[in-house]
């Protein structure tokens, strides 16, 4: 007997499969699945079962459980006599161990042979397992009505609490159910039948003979007994939970997800209301995903407008569907352009008819706006500037960027060409929200997180913090539609957002970042059919901001996270008309962010002064007679942009030519003169001391100059007042061109040589 007990035996749970419980981030149940045999079953350790359930079971089923060897000879003799000899009603004599043997080996015990087999198996259990293991297994094998097995599943389903937290009336109800699990319970209301209540109350009378009962507890037995039915179990965020089930290899019975049930309800309510209001337009389906950018936890997910509506293929998870993103990827083209020194937020781009080889893109409105700042081109979704930027991207190209950002199932780069810029590829809403979250995370990409126990993944740097910051700042300047009332409120949270509309009006998108969330809204049909109502700004954007406003209403303290300003990022005065450094001739003054040494920036050349004759208006040559001539400022626009102005009815005055003059006009005063660094000097540094060794730049300037702009190899490094120094620390050996420019457009330059040695 000792050898049998000590020999290793498989756990009694091995032959069972179990349900899984999914909880939200506040430990509220959102789904309980069926086991593989279509039963609700949870394995609950004996230590996690209420003592009242255990004591009630022993009192009701087997008072001699801890003293017999699997069978009770007295009970067996009595039952055999009454059933087969005395001619009375059939009586049971099964111990807890015998009942477990019947359930474990699925025995037919209605015959004498079957009963003898059951007895033998019960003795086998007693030899192989402890009383603790047998009692624990009984609680987890026992049927509790319907397709519910195990006390843990019954307690959770019927009473919405674990088996350790039930009160006495609930405990005794659970005890009597396995004896006759077919006790009638109304499936609609869950109200227990009088038969079940009678059996429980009879057990309670026996209970009171052995255990003291508080009068308050006794009063609970007079209340109506209602048991929640399986049909009433929570079924929240079905697409969210289904995705975890399909992708997770977690064998745990209890899984805590990242879902915020309150946010899920807000999104569900807003989607339902929006679909109802717009059904006449043919808008019947939507998908939304909301992610906490600080943790990358998915806080809410709606895969379709109605999971149970087959007419819209409601069980499809729209956030996993590959769709054309329209213009929602444009922010990342601009971010790459910023990183690669192609533009800064106020760079003036050309929105004119342009051929890119065999590719001739058009704008959505089929018009051109001429010169337009990068910020305006982005928020107004102009196609030509975006394609122009993308055509100049290198290492990475836009395609390579998408691959680096884990956009899956892309065809070869040659398949798309520049059409990838305008939605020629396909992404999922989950991939897209990851990209926007990456902007909020200073250019660091991390995967979405669906369960709390997921292993953390190190962030992957995709963009520089400076480019991510500037792109977010550009998108925040996108004014939300019908924003009159919101502008009057002081606590409106900033939103950085972008719309998208796919070819053929098949998809309408709005994606953006607000507070500590990134969100993507998609409208369309899963069968790919188009609808003229599927325009991003007209369809998806209202729903997007309905959700933003609703979240803000429920969480009034929602604020934008305190994101630190990235290092090596500065502000500089510019001429808004040209996007270049300010001169005294430009009157449209503004500011822009730029990355010293990266962002392209130079003095304004659009506004230039010309000395003209008072009578003829033609340019005059030096020497000048100030009594017959005067200084006039003209706008020098490229011919293609000048044609756009003329077409729009605002032709620009043609500047007079100075080609007849032998020398250029020199009335502008003296240019600045570099005094440091010195000419013909080699600067030598040791890398170990490099941080302490700098080269100071200084220059003398004419009296009318107010600012000096310094460049190294045409990369802007900073602005100083005249006669003030600016320091530069070289990072490599070589010959460098040092250029200084004043705000009158005058300049001086010289080359210096730097050697770094050990």
C-alpha cells in the first residue's frame, strides 16, 4: 500500500480541459470560454473553496469521508437491501470517492457489475491519492446543472464570485446541486425552483444542528434565490478577446487583459449612436482601436459595429483587416523628410502640376495651391508636396521605413513606386495606431500589448525624437471641423490628427493622438464596396471627435502628458512667405522648429530690394542718384509658382531686370566680416578632450544688421547678435565651410581645417 501511494501518479486534473476567464484591467470578468468538451469548468484548489461549502458537502454527502477507505460498508448494505431485497425505493450509498470514480472513469453504475467496478475504482483512488486530492477533485468534477461543472465555474456563473467568497445560502445551494443537477431553474430569470430551495433549506436545518448561525445569515434564506444563467455571462469586447484567444499560447485559466471596460463602453456607445444617425448615408460599419501610448496597452477595441450582425460580417475584426490607408501615412513622410534634412515645419513646398516620370499624381480637389508651407501641406493633405518629399527620401525610403515599423505583408518596393505615398499599400488599424503611438513616444516603436503579463519588448528607434516632436506639433495645428464651441472652452485637450480616404471611397480614416492615447477610426465595408460618404474628414472625423469629447467628459482630468522638449531642437525667426531666415525686406515674420546641423534653412531670397528709376520704374545701375531713384522691394518667385498666382487672379509684379548693369547693385551696405575662426589655421583636437575644446565663431557687421546666422557646410547651427560669439564642437576631421549671414542677406565665408587625433 505504501509503495502504491509513493509511486508517481498523474494529477486527477490531467483528464480534464478547462475554461478560461478573461478580466479587464480592473479585474472585472469580460469573458468566460467553454472547455474543449463544451463545458464550463474551472479547476479550483481546495484551499480556495469556502469552508462552508466543504463542511456542507461532508454533512450532505459523506460524513465518514475522512474515516473510510473509499466505500462505506454500512451504507452499501443498507442500500443493497432496500433496493434489491426489501423492494423499496432505490437508495444511494456512494461516497464522495465513489462519485469521483464514476465521474473520472465515466462508469455506468446502474447495474450490479457497474457498481462493483465503481467500488474497485474508489479503493484504487484511495490507495493512490490523498483525501485532500480526492475531495479537491470531486469539487472540480461535479456537475452543477446545464453545462456547468466544477464548484469554481458554478460559483462564478451563478453568483458572480469565486468559491472562496460565497455566503452560507449560496454555499449550501452549491452543495445540493450536484446531488440533482437537473433541479429546475428558470433560464430567463434565473429564479430557483421550489424543489431546489427545499433541498437547500433542509440541509440548512441539519447545518444548524452542528454549526452556530448568526440571525442575519439565517434571514438570507428567506430571500429569493436567483442564479445567473450562462447566457448572462459578460461578453464584452468580443473582437479583442477573440484576438487574444487566437494569438496567445497562455495556458493559464485566468488571464488579465489590458482592456478598460469604461473606455470600451464609451467607444461602443459612440459607435452605435453614430451608425444609427448615419445609416441612411449607407454607413453601417466601423472599427476603432484606442491605445495608451505610455504603456502600449490596448484600452478599447471595436472590430465591427455589431458583432452579431451577419449582414455586415460583424464577427470580422476590422482592426486586423488590411485596408488602403489613404493619406493617414503622410505624417511619416514629413517626419522622414525632417530627419533627412529635406524640410522643417515651415519649409515652403510647391503644390503645382508635377510629373514624376510616368507617375502624375493629383490632389483630392484636383486644384493646386502654389507655394505652401510643409505644415499646411500636411494638414490639408496636399498630394504633390508629399510625393515630392517621398521622391527625395533615402536610407530609409518610405517603403523601408514601413518595413522597419513592422507593417506586414507588403509587396516588393518596385510594385508600389511613389503611389505608396497616397495609400497604394495596405495597413491594418492596429499597425496604424502603432505608428501614431510611435510619434507620441519620441520616435520609438513598441508592439501593442493585449495582456498584462506580456513580456516587455525593448523600444525600437524608428524616428528621431526631434522629427517625432515636430510632426506631432504640425498635426496639432489641424483645426477640428465645427470647432467654434470647442475654441470657447479653456480645457479642450490638444489633438494631433490626420484623415485619410482611399481610392474609390472604400475607406474613411481618422487617426491621431490626444492626452496619453492614440486612436484610429475606420469606416467602410468589409466586402470592399465603395460609398461616396466614405470621406475621412466628413465621415470618420466626426466619430473620432465624438469619442475624444466623450472620453474627456468622463475623465475631466485627462491631460496631455508632460513630454520633455527633445535636445538639439531650437526655434528660429523666419520669413513665413519663403520659410527661410528673416531679412528686413520680409514683413511676414514667424517662427519654426529646426534641428541645428540637419534642417535646411537659409536667408530669404523671395523679397529682394531693387533700386529703380522714379519715372520709368526700371532698375538703375550704380552710382545711384537718390533724387531720381528709390529703393523698392520685389517678390522673386519661380516661374511655375508665378503661373499659379496668375491663374488664381493674383499676379505678382515682375521684378525689373538688372542685366544691363555692368556690376551688381551694391547699395546694401557692408557685408559681415568673419574674425574667428582664423584663416589658414589648422585646428587640432584630442577626442578625449573634445567636449572641453570648442571653436568660437565671431564676426563684425554693418550698423544696420541686427542678427547674424551661422552655417557649417550649409547646415544652420545658430543665431547671434553682432559681435557675439557662438561655439561649435567638430565631431570629425575634414575641411569645413564656415558661412555667416546677416539679416540683410549679406554674407562672408571661409574654409577651416579640423584634425582629430589620439
